[in-house]
C-alpha cells in the first residue's frame, strides 16, 4: 500500500483563474508554473490538504453538487 502512495505526487497545482486543480508546465524560473488549461501563471501549489483548506475546495464541491441536484429536481418537476 505504501508503494501506491509514493507513486502519487504529494504536490498539487491549483489555478486561481480556473478555480480548479490543474496540470502545469514550468515557466522558466524555479517556482513559477503555467496552467495548461488557461495559460496563466496564477498557479498555487502545495499538498492536497493545504490547498484544499486554503481555497476551501470541499465547500466548492459540496455547493456544486447541491446546485446540480437542485437543477435535476427542477428538471424532473417540469417533465411531470
């Protein structure tokens, strides 16, 4: 089990413009990264726990899920 954990990178990258975890490219300097999705350098990095806590990713996921379920219930109500 520990082998699986060591294969996964403990560092994640969060694009502040896209507002999601993204893949990145290095932008020349040592600690500057470019978002592959939107191309900006407005990227924070850290452990999954630290990024999740600082940017409140769990709250955003819960909000998105509740909005999605609300939209589905409204859709089903319109069909009836």
